[in-house]
C-alpha cells in the first residue's frame, strides 16, 4: 500500500477505501437480495399454480349449486304435491264411498247426481 505524502492525498485514500468497502458491502447485499427475489419468484410461481388449480376445481364445482337448486325445488314440489295429492285423494275416496252407499230408498246414488269434482 502506498503511503500518502500530503493530507489531501491521505483523505482521498481514506475516502477511496471507504467507498470500496461500501461497494463490497452493497454488492453482498445485492447478491443476497437477488437470492431472496429468486426464492420469492419460486414461491409466487407455486402459489399461482395452486390458485390455478383451485380456480379449475371451483369452475368444475360451479355447476353443483344449479343442481342443488333443482334438487331443492324438486323436493319442495314433491312435498307440496304430496300434500295436495293427499287432499285430492281424500276427496276422490270420499266421493267413491258416497257412490257406493245406498240412499234412503235402498238404491245406490247415481253418479250423475254428485257434484263435479275437479
């Protein structure tokens, strides 16, 4: 190493050495940051892959709510239809029983005499 001959020269040598040290330190930090960025890119790629898989799975399942809606509607229609059907069944059964019963003079009730059941 060269010995300074003047104060200005010593000052400039110190500054130069300090700047060299600073450049080395920043260069190391830059390398570490590049490695961290590379790791983050890998993590990001994996996360994007998982999100694509999730979106694909969700798009396949997207049809199910429609199916569920139809199942619920069909179930509701069945229940309501069963209640209405039971009432209609009771109405027809009572009409059929009344047709088979004799009236007061010993003859069966004429079907044309019964009210129209619809």
